[in-house]
């Protein structure tokens, strides 16, 4: 049986390479991809921002078990698994041996491994813009709850698991106030999880659709950046809404100014969680004394410990009907039209594109 894998050799060009679908390694799995999504990093790849070497796009997916390797009868949580079952994998592996893994902070593993750089490298299917995906023996994967559709499950292994972990790293507790700067995908997932743990949530954004979505994903209050145009005005408004200062501020707007604003917003002794800024090229001048005199805790979070994907899928099983998760993906394309999905994502005509791989 043949399958196809996408490769981006250079900006705005995508190729599909065909190979025999391999047999799974002992302890591993070969999945048939059902849905994979255009996430921010694929748009960066499409624009050629990952250097001159080619890249293999795709890390978010849901799929079905195509074939089980020898000895595999359960997912990474011990739930029995058979061929045809719906699953979602973590898109990287951690080593469980480095200083961070041993200390329990697997998201900061110093030996994380991702897929290959070129699909010619066996076992070929190591990224998810593909008809199939090879799950390594040491890679975590989980069965998808029956009531969680592929369109939702396919995004659980990225934004959702990352903000779930970031709220834990920021120790957001019952009764605390969380300010979320940016009501994109990361922000909306954070709002729903924060509400479920009994926090009060204030969302800040400047677009009608995103403010509306924030309320639908559980925000108690929203602050419109068009109405409160500078950081001082927003701070004043947020303190009015809190009757004081917020305990925790999550930065998911992805601009350096928002990081500074987060530190200004948090209460003395509060916590700032930085997730959104991912570009080395974007900088801002920051007075470090702000951190000193406010006794701030600043926590940076990239990825998540692999088992957070299980926690995300469990959360979705419980809350799938409470929040409009299905709407987070606003366009789907067959895998063969990935170029169109990437172009339209780059032009921001669509927020989240899904690719249906079994076309
Ligand atoms: Zn490690
Ligand atoms: Zn992603």
C-alpha cells in the first residue's frame, strides 16, 4: 500500500512524495491520518522563515490505527486499542533522562525529537501533512473519546495541551483572577480550562469575533483594545473589573509589548506566563526592576509534558458540548489542496484550516 507525505522544499512550494506504507516497529503504530491542521508553524514554514533547508509540515493530527506493532494492545494510558480505533499522538518524544525530564518538567526536555527533515528518510511518514503517520515505540498516543470529533481532537496535541500545562506551571488556583492577553486559539483554550478550575477570567483583544469567542469560551469579562487603546487604560479597566489586581496574566498575543503589559498588569507577588512570543527577531526594552519590586514570577512555556495530551482529551470529553470547540477550525480542504489552505492561512482569510487526509 502506498501513502503520501508533504514536503516544503522552499517558500510557497509543496510537494507530495509517495512511499510504501511501512510496517510498524515492535511497540509502535502506523496511523492513517484523518485530519491534520495548518498551525502557526506551518505558516512560518510556508513563508520560508525556517531557513533555506526544506521542511516537512504538519504536527497536529487525529487518525485511526492502521496497523499495530508487535506487543501494542493499549494506548499510553493503558486503554485497550485495536486497529481502526481513533487516536491522537503527541508530535514529539521526550527522553525521560535529561535533568528536566528527571525533575518532572518534560516540556523542557533537552533531547526532544521531532520528525525528519526530508520524507526520503525512513520511515518516511514522520510529519502529519500525510496520509499516514508513524508513531514510534517511545512516543505517547491516546485513544480519542467517542464524543470528541476529529475536527476537535486534531488540535488537542498543540495549543490546548500547551495552555493546560502553562496554567499548571503558573499555578492558577480556584478563586483567582486570570487575565488572558489575546483571544486566539491558545487564549480560548486557556479560558475554558481556567473556568473549569474555578478562576475568574478577563480576556483582552481588539477584534469583534475574538471578543465574542472569548465570551463563548467562558471569559467573565472582556476588554476591547479599541475602546481601551493604551496599556494604562487597559490596566485601569482591569483593576476596576477585578476590584484589585489580577493574580495571573497569560501572554498569548505573541507580541513583545504584551509581555511588558502582562508584567505591569499582574499584582505584586503575581505570576506572568509567557507563551505567545516565539520570534527571536522581536524585542522590547524591559525594566528588570519591574520584576524585582513586584516580586513577580515569570514562567516561560513551550510544548508540554506528553501526558498533558491525555488530560486535554479527557477535558474535551467532559466539555465538548459546553464550548464551541468545533468552530475553531473554520475551513477544511483535502490534503491535495494543502497549498491553497496554506496560502489562505497566510493571508489570514481563514483562522484555522483543517486538511482531510483520506481524500
Ligand atoms: Zn529529557
Ligand atoms: Zn500546532
